[in-house]
């Protein structure tokens, strides 16, 4: 019976060690990519429309953002990530989509 208890404890110790190591690896990976994407996106603001996806109805919403562009600026780079069907307006003029 003593050998049976030892084997049981060893087996569960291995399971616990695997779970702890897996969680630690996941947490490290999450922090790594969080920092990496934070450097790329800066202080990006994510917009989400409240919608029940199972309803099969298309979602249309408008998101606006005002910001100042320095007068001496020759160009402005805007990154859009999302649905491929979007239209981007800048000062009322369609500039992308």
C-alpha cells in the first residue's frame, strides 16, 4: 500500500508541475506579445459594436475620432485593422476603404 501511495503522489506531482509550467509559459508569452503589440499600436483605441453575432444580421456603425495634425506635416499615416469593408474619411474626404 505504501508503494501505491508513493506512485499516486508522484503522478499527481507531475501533473501539477506540468500545469504550473504550462501556465507560466502562457503568461510569459502573453506579456511578450502584449509589449510587442503595445509598441506597434501605441495608445490605440479599440471600438466594438455591441452585436449578437448569431443573429446573422450585418453590422453597420460609424466611429469618429478628432485629432490635431501639425500644420507643417507633409503626410499622416493611419492604420486601420478590422473588417475589409470600411471607408475612411479625412476632413470629409474619402481617402481609403
